[in-house]
C-alpha cells in the first residue's frame, strides 16, 4: 500500500484538522494516506482532508510534502472557480 512508510511506527508527516486534532501520517500511496490518532487509525484521501481544512504541520518525507502541496494548490484553485452553492 505505501509509497512511503515510516520505519518502526515512525510517522512520515503530522497533520492538524480544522478542529485542532493532530494526526500522524503513517504511510501514503498516490492520494491516499494512512493516519493515526490517539485511539484510531484509518485511510483518508489527501484531497478530502485538505478540502475539510486539514493542514500539513510537518513532513519528514519530501515526496509527501510535494504531493500534499500539489493537491492543496488544486483544491484552492477549484474552490476559487466554483461558486458557492447557497
């Protein structure tokens, strides 16, 4: 599954949700990452996380940082050209 995985449970990145909760990214492949918090672990699409306000705090993996920043730029661009559905 993982393009990159931290050795011995080591996180490749840390992300923070809009609510302030911190998650460790354990591995990733393409646009899917495996994240873990204090009590749970799950898969999440990077695009969805960004769209819901999650931010990259730090990354020990330059390739993951580039992927995150690339997707974040696309999400920002799409949001700028898509009118709000009110």
